[in-house]
């Protein structure tokens, strides 16, 4: 049996694509607040998040992209967007 040793640089460069976003990242991707994100889910405008554990949820990247937002959330720091 052969094992492949990966250093941290290899792991960073070859990480699997993200399939879930935190509520914070999903809200940033949609350029809305987290409370607006929750209202969008309650109104049926967005599919509900996936329960990851008892205390964590995640929004599917595909659901956020289907709504028209990029998969990578934009940062609102450093001036106007």
C-alpha cells in the first residue's frame, strides 16, 4: 500500500471546491445582510440551508449561484464596491 504525503502548500493548492457557504458568506455573495438572507429563506426566495451539525448550517453554492450571485463572496472592506 502506498501513501501520498502532502505538505500544507499542496493541500492549499489542491483543496476540493467549496460546495457549502456559511450564512455570512452567502449573505455577502448576495450583497444582503444575514437577517435579509433569513427573510429570503422564510419567504421561499431561497432554498433552506443544509444542517451541518447541531449548531452549524450551510447554504449550497449552487443555490446561491442559481439566485444570480457569484460563488465567491465579495468583500465590502476598503471602500465602495
